[in-house]
C-alpha cells in the first residue's frame, strides 16, 4: 500500500466516507479542492485570472484551486494536486499545465495527462463566470 492509498483510507475512516472524491471515491456532497465551499461561492475575480494562462487561488476553508482561462469568457478549474504525488501544479504556460516535481504535463482544456508519471488527469471542479467573478457552480 502506497502512502496516498494509506492516507485516503485513513480519511475514509475519519470522515465516514465523505469528502473523498480526490482519493478516487465518489461523493455527492464534496468536490475536490473545494471542501466546505458551496455552489455560488466566489473563488476569484475574473481579472485575477490572466487570459491564456491561469492562477492558483485560495478557496476559503479548503486549500486551492487552479483556474485556467483559455479565452476571455471561459474559465475552468481543477484540483491542483498532482495525481502522482500531490505536488501543486503550476498555472499553464505555453498551453500546458506542468507539475514542478516530476514534470507531468496536463491539458488545460480537459486536465488529461499529456506526459510524465501521473497515473491520471487533474480533477475538474465546476465553476462559472458571473459578471466579474468566478464562482463555484
Ligand atoms: S508529483 Fe507531479 S509528477 Fe510527480
């Protein structure tokens, strides 16, 4: 059993099975990267997310999200924890999200793995643009 599997198992025991989407289990009440936040909660100002790149933002009560903005009106969000060993990935540069630890790369449109040791892609978190804000949806 690797460290991640052990940690996810311990979380399952302490959380009663809730909140484990990031560990591979499904949960209708908690989404990866946004623990206690709820739909409609503001996570950033649209102006804080550069077009053609993105930004890591703190979400009140539960870590960070990686926001990616491929065009003026489109913003996507991912849990920034690399599925390989949990390093926080960097906002996209030259059209690619990169993990600084072992250089896995991910598609900023889908979160899919493009290269490197990551066993799977980044987990997307639903967000929407509402006026000048990015909110959970
Ligand atoms: S921790 Fe990201 S590639 Fe290893």
